[in-house]
C-alpha cells in the first residue's frame, strides 16, 4: 500500500478532515486540560458522595443520642447508665468488674 492509497482510504480521509481534527482537539481539551474537566468533576463527585455519607452517619448518631437523652430523663435509667458507663456506685457498695480473656492459647 502506497502513501497515496493510504491517504485516500475512508478512515484516514475522515480523520484528516479539519472539522474532525478540531473536534478531537476540543474534546481532548475539555476532558483533560480545562478547569471544568471531566477529571475534576469526577473528583468533586467522589467528594460529594463522601460528604453525603458522613452527613447520613452523623444524622443517625444524632438520632441515637436523642433517644439516649430521652431515656436518661427517667431516674432508674439514669442510674443504670451511670453504673454501666462510668462505674459509679452507691455508698457502702462494692463493685467487681469481671473481664473475660478472649485470647485463646
């Protein structure tokens, strides 16, 4: 195949068209080099997804904490919470903390 035959081939003549070349250059520029490129948008979309996930997590934690606060209005549940979490005790009462060894030999 000579250079002339290669140049007259359908695909080569289509790609060699100036409008196609300009479009390809424009496309490459917009995808990679522009300030609002596809790569930049992809990174920003990932960051948005991450922030939305943390937002959902914190909303769930707020709901959980609100339930805990509502339960602590009752004196019995407040005492139970203080004993379990902060190991508080009444006067003249002994507390024994039993820890289980989970290491298997």
